[in-house]
C-alpha cells in the first residue's frame, strides 16, 4: 500500500470534503481517503503509485496542489462544494 499526501487549495467546508472523498473513492486503485480541512490535505491509500492522477483529479474539482491556484480553480471549488453539500444532505 502507498499513502499519498497532497496539500491542496480551496477546502472550505464539509461540502468540499464530501466532493473530494466521493471523486477520489471512485478511482479503481483507492483503498481509503481522508481529508484534513485544517491542513488542507488529502491523504489517500492506494495499491498503485498514482499521485499525478490524483493531483489532476483534485485540480479538475477546483482543489489544486498548494501553489497552483487560479481564479478558475476557485470557481470550480465553489461548484464542487455545492454539489458535495447537496449529496451530503441527500445521504443524511
């Protein structure tokens, strides 16, 4: 097992965390995923070394690796956050 730690931008709330967890857990090599809101870090346990794929996935959701933020990523993160909140409420 490999544990991947990626520090990201734009994690604001539980909706963000829900969107990140949902997307990352869909990846075929992922065993577990944790999101630390305070540290803005995504930790994933995988069977394969797929760090770059995760960075690309997180960026597509609006949560780029630290130091690579943009207005577009911020806008994407607001959409992902809203979707995450909706999904969290539906599953409650």
